[in-house]
């Protein structure tokens, strides 16, 4: 059977690093307060000349270099983002053009923080359906553009960045030992919209708006929803938490990551945590965490890796990949 195998990965971060202490003159907060409640110590903030498209392009080029491929080898670009350069066209099309790619097709995927997980699952379907042989999957965000910098409960949480992987059609036997995407579970429920949303948009206010979040409500639902899709993914693949080599969760809050891993029985040493370095970068969160773990030599060929995310909507999902 056809499997979607990871050929390469890449990442890109804005030049500016903003430490927790930098907020102390802006809002009523402190480094100790932020670290204790979230685990975040710093985040990258995009400059005026750094956009979702430019960061996405840089991550894409790094992924192509890692895979020893060129844009000519790619059939499809899927960009997960909630902060596009324009309302339309899709920022994926702009990245496609920046790469000098004038064939194939490209589109954006909007599932907020779950976007990269949704995009991996979608790219896998395109590959297994025969519509694409190689897919560039990107998660890129400039959340700093939609933050209310006077709201201490949200402005300290988010950062900017991009990550990418190249998926390529490969052959497998249909078993758990195959390399590539092995199982996925995706969910959403719009009843939770008011708990995490942006209060603007073309059809409502005619403006971009700002991010609004009921932090306690998000935390209350997060662990249960995360474990729900992960257990469904385990059941699809016929594995347990003990079979995993690495758990790469969405990097939103260290307390949510720790609680989810404990509930699922995933050993602490198998959990990749980068929230301290990047903050919550929404759809860029998972691929950025992947890039760190790969660069450090932790995730290696043949490893069984679980990706997970939850975002506004709510949306949530998990993907199991044999690296």
C-alpha cells in the first residue's frame, strides 16, 4: 500500500527574541508568573519585513534542502495558518510563487493550532489518493499581529515562526512497521467557539480583530479532548503508549502537556517540549518542536512519533508517524 513518508523537515524563526522580562513594563506580569503558569520563557516576534509567507518560505526551503529536493519535485503545497498575508489568495499560493514553483497546486488550511496536524492528515489523503507524489506541508504563523498587547492573559502566550515537512509517496505492507503516516484522528466542535477566537473578520467587522481566550475553560477541556483523539489513534494503529518513541504535542502550555502525558501513560522522557523557547506558535508549534527534536538527534529514522494539537473552534487531532 502507499504510505506518506517524511523525507525532510525545516524551520524558520523571526530574528527578534522577546523574553518574559520584556513584558514587565507593558502589562502587570513577571517572568516568574509566566513560567509558573505556562512554562514559557521566551518567544520570537516578527519584524515588519517578516510575514507568514516569508517565514513559511524559509521553512519550506530548509525542508527541501533536508530532503535533497527542489521545488520542481513538489506537486502540492499545504499551508496551515490562521494569520495569512491576505484574506485571499491563499498564502500557500504566495509561498508557491516565492519558491519559483509554477506547477501543481497550493491551498491554505485553517484549523488554528491544530492546523499542521490537519494538514498532515490531508496531505496523506492526497498522496494515497494518487493526486500528489510529494507534498510540502507547512505551518506558519505571525500571531503577534492579532494580539491585544494590553491583555496580559494572552499577549505573553504567543509567538511567531514556521516549520515544514516534505511528505513523499512510499510503499508499505500496511503494518505498524511501515514508515510514514500510520493513523490519524481529527475532531472539532463549534460549540466552544467563544472560548478561543479572534473578534474580527471580513464578513463581520471588516477588520482583523484580536485574539480572545477564556484560559481556564480552554485548560479545562484540553486534556480530555487531547486524550480522546490520541486513544482513538492508538486504537486505529493497534498500539499503546508504551510503543511510542516520541510524543510531540502542541506547545501551548507546559501544564497541559504534562497532564496529558500523565493521563495517557506516556513517559516524561518521551515528551518533546519546546514551549519554553517558542511560546504558542499555533500551527507552527508542532513542526517547530519536531525540528528541535530532530536537530538534537532525538527523533531518528524508524522512530514511532505521535503528533497532537488542539486549537480554537475547538479543533483537535492526532497523527501517528513512523519516521
